[in-house]
C-alpha cells in the first residue's frame, strides 16, 4: 500500500540531506524511526507535519481506539 504525505519544503530538504545513495524515502523513514522511541519521534516531528483535515484525522484516531478497547 502506498500513502501520500505532505511536508514543508524545508523538511523535505532536511530529509533529502539524510537520505543515503540508493535509499528510498520509505527506507529512510524506517531507518529514522527504528532508532528512536515512539515518543522521541513524535517530539521531533511536532510542527513538521501539516494535516489537510485535522478533524477527520482526529475522528479516525478515536474510531481506531474504540476498535481496540475490549
């Protein structure tokens, strides 16, 4: 499955600078997130991601959480 994400130009440039030759962006992101705890990742990403429909995202998160509760 493929997903499209939106990042600011400055964030893209920073990611591009970290990307190794022949490495895809998926591989880069996987490498970056596997080296830190989920909390550290969220703290570092705070403010770097723009959501087109924040309310829809929050509703989707709430629905997913309800599905996991016993």
